[in-house]
């Protein structure tokens, strides 16, 4: 095996792991902080440019490590300013990462897996199948690439103000890689985002939510999409293992006084499926005692889907009912749909999809 094949990619390490790496090679742990600043504050990936490291250490690092981000394969820009990148990871696989600019914020939507094993029926990613988990470096690398492409700090203003793990994949099925990546997003030596600026979105993996609560302080979003088990099992098959009652218990624990958080529930409105007034009233009953926000998402169609978006009139009626019941409810504005970058449309490029069912069973079994 060559030296190159054994080198460790420092993008895969958060601060604690980086300190451990430098200790393991006989260096002072503070070298980790120096390298983190070069990589995340200065955008430097070449050890030769890290001038506060001694020449001998730089030469050793060339033999032992690398700082290699994933590669941008293509870029598309929407008429509304949304940008979508296709990011490759070798072996023919790729994910999609989306930047959504708004007057007072810039949100980056990143992926955690190549494809998704959960097979939610209204999602283009689920239709693509599943290949593998992304590494920590491949997850944080999406943020790093976007920051470099956008000019993250410009005239004292951040282009990226929020990061949401709402792209391809179920983040809690890739817990051990996702948490160090979020740690780097939160860390002042990384991107320095506040807890409320980093959001993990899950389809409702209850053990993962419980574990997340005890591990890192980030915002939580839950893809609900139905107020009752029978309907949710059709839309989100994971509900068969973790029904709504268990999910609500886990969410209530997450927003307990100890943690002082709220949870955002995502609800995609699909014509004639989950958008009638009775669904809205059941949703009020389900959520009214839980500190939460409701994000109503007009369904975004993709090739091969049998679903249609609810009418604007039905969406407004649904919102009025839930707000009348005391919930905080907003309707997400569709962005980037002309380049298939809207919510639920991300597809990327997923090879060897036949492994999806087995990988799903294996990953769920381990939770």
C-alpha cells in the first residue's frame, strides 16, 4: 500500500480528534488549533502555506495526512438566486448541495448520505435508492466548498448564516460521521455557527433523536407529514417502527427545560392525501402542547411521482386552521424548483442502489 493510500484526511477530524491525531504523532496538541484556523478560517489546504508550522512538521504532514475536500462536478443557478452544486465523492456517486439566499440570511442545505434508505414515497432522493454513508470530511467538505465558492465572509457579512442537514439521506443513520461535522460547524475554530443556526432534519429515528439530545446542541427538524399513524406509514415507512406516539415523546424530551429548545415539524402538503381540514385539526391536537413550529411545504413534483401539490387555496385554508388552533405555522416558499433544487427534489447520482433494502435493515437494527 502506498503512502498516499494511508494518509488521513484532516477534514474527517473535529477539534478533539485533531488534537488526538497530533498527540499520536508526537506533536503538541495545540497544533490542531493552528491547522483548523488555516483550513476553516483561511481556506488553506496546502501544508506548505501553513507558515506557523515548522518545516519539519509540514514535511511530516505531507507523508501522514492530507486536507482534501470533495469535488464540485457541476453548478446550476436558479432565476431566484438559488445555487445547486453536484458534488462527487469518487466511484461515480454524487450528492446535491443547495444554497438559498434571502435578504437577511443564507441557508446551505447539505447531504449526509449518498441516496437514502428510508424510501419516503414523496421524496426524489428516496426514489434514487441508497449507496453509502458520507464521511465526516465529505459532510463538512460541502460547507467548506460552498464557503469558498461564495466567498463566505464578504465585507464583514457572512454569505452562509445557516446550515441545514435536509439534503440527501437520513442524518441520524450516519450519526458517528454527522456529529463531528456539526461540531466543526459549531466550533469557533471551524465555522462558528450558533446552535440555532445548525439544523438536523430527521424522518423520525427515535433512538437517534434521544442520542442527539445528549450529544450536541443543535436545532431539530422532524419530517412529520401526517397527524396519524395509518397515513404516515404510507408516506414515511419508518413510522412502522417508530410510530407517532413514540416520536412525540422523543421530541418532548428534546425540548425539555434542561435543553431549552424547540422543534420544527415539516409537513409537506400533497393534494388529496394529507391536506384536508380534518388533517389540520388532528395536527393541532397532536402538537399544541409541544414547544414547536410548523413548516408547511408545498409538494415539489419530480419525474415519476404520482403526487400533486395542494392548491394555494387549500394551503392557505390549512395554515389558517392550524394557526387558529394556536400553532406557529409558516408556508415555505418554493426556491430553486427550476433547477430541481427545491425541497424533496434532490436526487444526485446514486450507484448500486440494489443494496438499499439490506442497508436499511442493517442500519435500523443498529439503532
